[in-house]
C-alpha cells in the first residue's frame, strides 16, 4: 500500500471513530450551513439526513447557529413539518406547516435541541442539535419547550425520556427483538452534552436513568385460549418484491401462532396502519397510512380484492352496523369533509362526510350505526356526527388547542365517549346526550416530569383507547412511558372514569382492540411499534367486573414461522411496527349481533349481547 493511500485510510478511520463514538463538536464547526431532511416512508428514517447518518443515526444532524434546515418530500403522502421540541425562547419557534408533499425551510439560530415531527404521523422524528462552537459539549440548551407549551429543564426526566425515545424510534437496531434471545441493548451517541446543570455524558445519563442490556421476557401463551384470530399491522416489516414496508399478520387465538403474513407486493402496500372487517368476517379492510389507498383482501387466503383511492393518509376504517358501509378517516386531508363513505365492496368513495374539521384519525361508530365521533388532530377538538340527521351534533375542544387528539373509544350504549390527547397525556370524557365535556382524566397526574418520580398509574402520550364490549373498562396504549393504563368505565361508582391499573408495555405501545376469551369475558390485544410481540391483557381475570386487577396474561411473537403462509419473503424488521389490531370475530356491541351463526355459536350468551343497544 502506498504512503498516500495509508494516510488516506488513517484519515478515514479517524473520521469513522469520531462519528461513531467521539465528540460532534468539530463536525458542527465544519458542517455545511444547511441541513436537508428527506421525508420518507422508510421505517426509522422518516426524516432522513441527506448528508448521511451521524453516529449511525439517519435522522440526526449537528449544525451551527444560522443553519437553514430544508425539508424535502420523498414520501407517497403529505406530512407537516412541526417543531415538536425546541430550546425555550428560540427564535422562529414554534415552526409548523400545513400537510403537504413539497419542501419547506426554517433557519435555526438559537443553540439547543430541536426535534421535528409530522402531526399526521407523530412518531416521525428528525433532530438537529444547534451547537455553539465556543462552549464545551454539544448544546442542548437550558430548557426545552414542547409545541403544546410544556417547558422543562434539559436535565429533567421528561427531557431525557423524550431524547431516549428519539434514539429508539429512529434506529431499528434499538428496537426490542424478542426473537433474538439477546438482552435489549440501546445504543446512544457517545458524546458530552451541555444541559442546564453543566456538561454531562449523554449515554451515561440515559443508561443510569433507564438502564440498558435488559433481559427480555420470553414470549408465553395465556392459559385460556381466545376465540378466532387476531390480525396485527406489522407496519415496519419489510419484504421482497416491494419498496414500501408493512404486512398484516394473522395470529391464531387457539395456538397463538402466526398463520399468515399479507404483504401484497403487487400493489406495493405502503405502511398498513389499521383494519376492520365486513359483517361476514370474510374481508379485511386495510388502510395505507403513508399513501392514499384503502386495500381490501380476503381474510382466509390473503388474496387482493380491491385497492381503492380514498385520499391522503387514510388512517382508520370502521363499518356501520346497520348498513355495513365503510367509513375511512383521511388523516392528511385538511378539508372539513375528510371522512370517506364507501359501500360494501364498492368501487370508490360514495360521499364525503362533513365533520366540520379536517385531519381526523381514530374515529369510533355507535352500536346502532347512527353516530360517529372523530378526534381532529390539528385543530385540537372532536366532532360528534349523526347519520340519522346527517348533521354535526357537536364540535368540542379537548384538553387544549394543541393537545393532538388522536383516538376515541365509546361506551357500548353510546352514552359517553373518550378522546385520547397525545401531547397533553389526557383523556377527555364527553357526554353524548348533553354534548358536554364531563371530565378530563390526567394520565400523568402521578408523574413528576422533572425528577421522574412515579407515585401511581402513569400513561404518557396515549394512543388507541377502546372501551370493552360490555362497557366495564377501557384499555389505553401509552407510547412514551411504554405502559398500558386501565380505566374503570362502569357508571355510578367512586372509581368511574378513573385509572385503576397500570401494566408494562413495550417501546412505542400503540394499538388496542378487544376480542372474545374462550368461555366468556374478553382479552385486550396490545401492539407496539418498536417491538415484535403482541401483549394479551385480561382486564378482569377474576370475573368480578372490577378492572383493578387487570394483568398481562400473554406475550405473542409476531415473526413468521416455517408454517406461516406468506405472499413475500420477510427481508428486514421481522414482526416489527405493531399498530392496528383487529380480532376476528368482531365482538363489540352492535357488530357482534350481526355475526354469522358459525362465529356467534363460539361465543357465550353474554358475549353475544354484551350491553343494551343505544
């Protein structure tokens, strides 16, 4: 090897060591005064640094004051560019754009930590550390402010918990892989950072506070089987024959084994997010959240039936119990008529329903088919719509204008509904008869965001939150804390609409739906984005109606086995990205009464009629 080549190799090695394990300080000084993030459909790299990974993280950039950050679109759908976190008092903050595919720019002048997200897809993250080269350590600032106004010191538990979440969400190697048999190791950039209490080593702080190399509990089955099967959107799983991620995974509720993986490479199915089924339980209606399509496939064979254009970022789909029509929320659509109505096996949108707001996410339908409620993400409110009169009954603000309402759950008699407010970590309780907010459940009342002290059940950043078919409890997936909270929804009790239990979950705890337990009662099936298992929760294991003793009774691996039917080969992120959950048969009040006899006969009388119809 020549002398020049040896010098070149040594320089490359020095640079590699610096990027992986050293200080970023010199990198910030030498960097181009522009950072470009490409917004993509790629798991982990949703905000992809066009200049390449920094310390192995594709969504991280280090810059100097005055750097322009440019956002370009390489996604199949629209996104916002929203400053989720920024240095308190930073010039030009908060920054927020409407949903669109085009480019945007913002100049960052104040040193500190900036985390950008998409309000439509709120686990998309890109981070820029604006570093003052004249100070020691990378500058995170003295305090950070969230877009909803919450401000905490950068040494606080909330600040470091959010930073840890960024490093987990954007780095697939940091996801929990239960199939590997290895401890869960989270890798962080080995760098010193300057926070409000001085200069500290980033991984030392995070490892001290949250541990590392944790042993993962081995998957295990419940002692009592379920009825039918459970479908989970393994949204980040990658397969052969297509460029976009995502499969739908079927799990037998008898054997607890994965029986089928549906990738649909012929349509390049893109980030499948949530599902529902028809009255006969024969079809799966599948939204493609990073696209504009609603896909229909055969539940038993996985064969494609239809691929319908419905609009930007279709998030959730449900049917009306009286007509079996589909209703799809277009999460990326700012128009007020952003809920699509489609006939069973229809060829396209029959009508657009005006809910008075745009950007709805996880809606819910009443057990008589007459009402629908939507959480309206960007406007911080919720709509109650009546199909009988074809009019809006109410639009109510949730806990705050920037609370980011993301999901709803409804009592089986349509007396009340609940809205999960992602950024405020609250649940809004709404009386459907008086159209009034009757309570706000604070899921972080027992959490000190500075010290991190937890004195009771806690759920930060709640997402899906259905009510049990019999109206006795509500299970909520909380993504930041990785916890499951259980609310007692039985009316007229001292504990009504109170959190009575907290259970452990995986990183990115996300999806929940109830399915029938064999012999009576229900299981709540819980998925997580950054894990490859599904949890099974028994909300009432002793059958006394009180959910205070809810417990996790199973953990099911979502990776394919040799006997799993597949339409493509799994190539990466096996079993990862758990989001939408769909138990078959549907056992919610209103839907369960319409089941074919072959399904209904597998249920107890109480499961066949879980509550009075509205």
